[in-house]
């Protein structure tokens, strides 16, 4: 993805109208659209997925999915528009605001006639679907609206509601955030609820399903990512703190912290039901320092089953000191 913004070519001048500012703001928007799909293979243990924000511009030598600098680029784009507003409205106060804190940016964007609320709770418009980012400019300058409000264009379509694996989306533009795969794999710092783990499938950071199935996003999610961009699950499960920081230092993946990502990887491996994953999960259960990761490795071994998994669980139960991990081991043993 290349940003459509160039810092010195926004086409605005001191005599620009509100409509021209809006047009420049549209050109300055950093949009994700028509990107290759990010379903990525991990040899021998199935398939795993990062969401679009995490998986872009990977460095082949590290096989990393990352898209660095998004906040910086959006901030620079917003500041370019803010500076133009200040030029044509001398004395106006302007403050560019990008991911700085909790604000009602979707509501404000809808009022600014950028788009409409979709049933997937995203803001959509007819040009880009939901694949665009929002940034805000706080200003005391007054502008007249330059277009009519967006009508609701979802109609009778229910793809996002019906295809959400966890049932997080409901009628009435409602999302149950604690059922959302993105919440569980990124924001949740603790154990993933047992009943949700199988529904996570192979997602290890976020989820794009409700975007990918939306007709307004066209074929943006239908392309296959190059194998060179695929994260190999066993490699991820062996990352120590230093290797994790090095690999994801400029990626949104770092938000999960190491223990969160490895927790997700363990769940994805368990969902493959592939016996080839047993040795790596057994090693994690034996030597991983984080109880959170060991607990999910135990669950994954229970999902895969077999003699190797049973032996690994028995050995781990004899030496494990963490009560939560011991409970996961016991539960895994019961289903093998």
C-alpha cells in the first residue's frame, strides 16, 4: 500500500473553499484498498492469518508481516490539511489528532458525511468501502457542509452478521466486543475463553472477516498473499523477548506483547489438529516462561490428541506449579 498523500501537492491555496479542503482531505486520506489478501501458509501445520493492518510490506529476510509508520503518516496528512485551514482562516485554532485518545471519530466522520455506519459497525463509503483510516482535526473554524448526508447502503445484506465466526455482530449495528476475534487476539491480556478458542480458527492477530465479506469492499480480500510473507508458526512459538521486539518493532503486532501473540499461536496450532504441531507445543509447555502461553499450549495439545500429546501433558502436570496451567492440563487430559 502506498499512501495517496504527497506533503507538498495538496492543491490548496489561500483562497480555497470548504469543498476544496474536503477534496484535499480525501486525497490526504491514507487508504487501504485493493491490497493482496493476507491468508498466509505455515508449512506442515496448516494456515494462519494476520489482519491487514499487521500484514503489509514484510521484509523477506525476516519473514515479518508489518506495516510501519501508519500513525505517523496519518498524522502528517492531517497536519497538512490543518496547516491549510490555518492559512485560509487566519487565527483559527487547529489540532491534528490521530490515535491520541478515545474520541467519537466514527460518529463525527458520519456527521462530516464521510460515510455511513455499516452492519459490521464500521464506517463505509461508496468509494472505498471500509478500507480507509480516520484522523481528526479539532478547529474553531466553521465550514458549511459540502455534500448531502450518506444514506444507509447495506440494505438487506447480512453477510458480516451471518459469517462472523463468534457471533459478535447483532442486528441494530451492535457488536459484542468480548466475542470479537480482534478483541480476543489483541486487546485481551488474559486467557481466551475456552468456548471461543475453536472459533478463532487460524487468526493470530485481529480478524478481517466482516470487512472481507462486505460487498462494498469488492475483491480487496480475494487475492492470495505471497508465500514469502507467511509467518511460520513454529518459529513464532520459539520467539524470546529480544527476538519478538526485533521482529515486530515497527508493527502493530507488538501491541499484543510476546505472551499474547504466542498464546494466539498456540490456539491456532491446536485448531489445526495437526500432529506435527505436538513436539513444538510440548516444548512450549515444558520450557515457556509465561504461564499464559503454557496454559494455551496445554489446551492445544488436548485438541490435537494422540500418544505424544498425552505423554507431554502427563509430564507437564507432574512438574507444573501454576494452578491455572494445571487446570488447563487436567482439562486437556480429559478430552484425549
